[in-house]
């Protein structure tokens, strides 16, 4: 590690701005955690000699701006960090880390020093994220764990003071990846994720700085958007990922009758390594969807800033030309039947999600504008009020008529402050069924669907008319009343689907789908409550974020509709077109991260296999 004036070698893209205030939840760390003074660069250098890792847990935009050389960004949501079963392996898989680093964290047995740092934690002032991240390492004896006492900001101040010594250096700005996860899927990505950038040539000549530039003209919104999806759990199948496929009973006898798009499940069935080969095929499909989404989100960043007329956007436009998007990507990434995000003619933006962040359950799940569900103003509002009315609701319309004629709304679980918006969305869209796929919060005495409610502002009442416990889920008949008019909506609560995971069986979800169909059929003649909505929608689906479990449920419903002939007939369910892949691809064009993990993606295929064997063979 190169040193000048005692400072460790730092990598800087632009001057570091003060990161948001971090709430402290702990006064002290365990005694065996080494406090490395952030204002003593020699101590930092000494701790990081030999077999060591530097872990930066700040938000990704702060990490991009300035960081310790070869530090890796691991920024995990506190909702996950506080879970006892969310161990180091989960943390490793959730971060965009090179394979060798993941192996060093989870597979190696060599003693390793780990330096974890955030923005400003110090003695008597330890952030919740720093404390919980360090706890994951302390469960393994081979790690000697330290932290920057004082946080990165103190070290950054030293950097600023020393940077004047390099004023004669030529400013070089390294190439920024399209998305924080993108480097993880590049086969030639280097250790720090930027070593292949042209600007990195300055490392050899710079005493301890590289890529130092004047303040960036890039909009702050863009920096925030760059953190979208960075914290969503991802599975790296190149390391220790394994999944035991669950085949239907009698698969051996009927496997040759499978639809052609599922034939790869039958190839080599019963031979050694068959399970791993099928999982590998599914992993490749999922990774293809992930790469496509990374580009899609990058386009949303560029387009959103373009609409705000911010400076510094021209370079983004150059980076997103078709040639650049298509080059270096896997075969079949873009085709007439499966266009990449640049070629699908959809203008991706996410402006409202940034502006109304306080209405979002998570700070990295924002709705695309082109498919966003907008709140309908009450007819009693004046024109002046309507013009300035807040129409933001974190939800998207989902429709894929090639697979199903059903139109959906995918949304997050309502916050206490958005319950009225939630029920007004149900009312004005003529929703017939609500599917809830997450457990009630342990901090809330009752779930939003367990009590009668009245909202004075919109004069909307919600009353539970009946409750029926089914095997694995509960059905409630809800009556909505507004301005003397009434409507019925059925609510389905399924609480046993784990966050980021999959159900332990297929029958419960199948029964839930059938019960949903039966109840909605009873309301087929129910008309929309207002002329602003041309026709009633069948279904609103939500989990916690409205992406993972929600996407799985909609995928299964769509594919089953296609088998039942409830589509526009474009796709033959027994042909070669992969219906699960298409369902996820089309959903992700309308809402971020639909079907969130590889486990969930595989579960969709397994569930359809069981459905076919039970009803079509």
C-alpha cells in the first residue's frame, strides 16, 4: 500500500459530501473489536497489511465518491441486518462482490483481518448498521475485526488537506459502472471493480490519490438513483449456491409429455448431476433478466435527470447508446421477440419515487413512471386543489395480455401514513381481489385488513363483512362505502411465504389461486365506481416491497391463465416460448425487481410443473 505523509492510498472520484446523519443505537462495540483511529493513517495501513479486507458499509453513492483503496461496499438494509438468521453468507450473497472475495468471506479458513467503517461512528457513538455488520463477522473465530474510530469523514478531511499537494496533477475521472451490481457480472471485473477503467492508469504515478476531479455536475437525484436495487438480495451461483429441485410425483413416467419450453427438466433426468444442470440453466435465465434490469435502471437514471435538465447528462447518453448496451453481453440478450431495455421503446423514469420518498416503504423500490398507479382526486376537490394534488402511490399497473387477460396492480404493503391512499386505490380502480403475501408486523397490534376503518378526508369506509379461514390462508369479504355507494372486494391473507424465500409446498398457493378465481368470478358484473376508470381491475397484489413474492404470485397466475386459454392467444403454452421467463421479463418492464431472487424464480418453474402434472397430464 502506497503512503505519502503517512496517509493510506485512497481512491477518489469527486470530493466527498457529508453523508446523511446516522442514528446511533449503541454506545460500545464488544471488547474484542479493534478500534483503529481514523486520524492515524499509519495505524490503518498497519491493520490492513497481509491477509485483510476493508468493508465500506456507507451508501453506494458515498462509496463511489471516495473510499479506501480496494475497499468493498457492503450496505445491507437494517431490516435484514437485525435478523439473527441473516448470517455472513447471506450478507456476502447480497453484495456485489467478486467471487474471490466471497470465497474469502465464506469458504476460506485462513485468519483474516477485517476493517469495517461507516461515515462517522466512534467511541460512544456506534451506528446500528456498523454494530450489526460487525456482529456477523464476530461469529467466526478466524476474523480479527476492527473499525474506523471516527468514521471515514475524519480520514476524508485529511485527504482534502493533503490534496492541495497534488494540484499539478491532471484530473482524471474513472468510468463509473452503469449500475452498482453490473461489475459483479463482468467476467473481467477487477478486484476493486474499477481497475479496468481508463482513469486507473494514474494509480502508478499518483502518490496516494487517483482520479481526483472538481465537484461533479451530476445531479444529487442521480447519485441517489444509483443506489436502486443495490441492497436487494442476490444469489451468486458461481460459489456455494445450491437448490434441491422438487419434482412432481410420477415425473419419470410422464416427463416426455412436458411442454417444449420445459423439456430441459426432463433431459438426463435420473442421471448424476441432473439437478445441478437444471439449476444452472435456470440460473443463466435469471442472470439474463438481472443484466437486463441493470441496464433498464441505468436508463431510468439517465432519463430522469434528462427531464430535470440537469448538467452532466450528455456523458450518460453516450454511455447508453445501443452499441454500448449490446456489446459484451451474452448471446441472445437482445432479439426481436425479447428486446433489451434500449430497444423495447419504453421511456423509463422514476421522478415521483424520489420526490415522495416518505411514502415509500423502502428507499430503493420506486415505481416506473410509465406504469405508475396515480391517486384519483375526489370529485369534491376544487380545480385549484386538483392541479396541485398529490397523486403519488408506490404501485404499478401490470398487464401482459400475451399470457393473461387479467390486469393487476403490484404495490408495497401500506404504511400507516398511506392506508387511506391504499384503500382509495382499491376503490377507484374497482379492485375485486386483494392478495396480501406478508405477515402482519409484530409491532402493529392489528393488520390493516383486520379492523373496520373510516377515512374522513376521502369519506371512505371499509367494513369486514365475513372472515373464512382456509387451509393456509384467510379470506375476508370487505365492503367499501363512499358517498353512499358500496362495493365488495375480497381480501386474501397468506402469511407463510417467507421474505426473499419460497413456500415449503405448492398446494397452498395453488388453492389460494383457485379461491381467488372463484371469489372474483362472483364480482364479474361489478362496475367501476367512476367514469375516470374505464373498467374494473381484478387484482391488487402486495407483499412487503411489492416485488419478490408479488412477482411470483402474478407469474403463476399469468402462466396458469395461459394454459386455461385466458390470454390473447399469442403464446402456445405447449410450445417453445418460456412462459415463466416471459412473465418475469414483462413484469420487470413495468415494476422493479419483480420475482426478486433465484430461489423465487426456480419456485415458479417448480410450481408450474406441479400444476401441469396435476391438471393437464
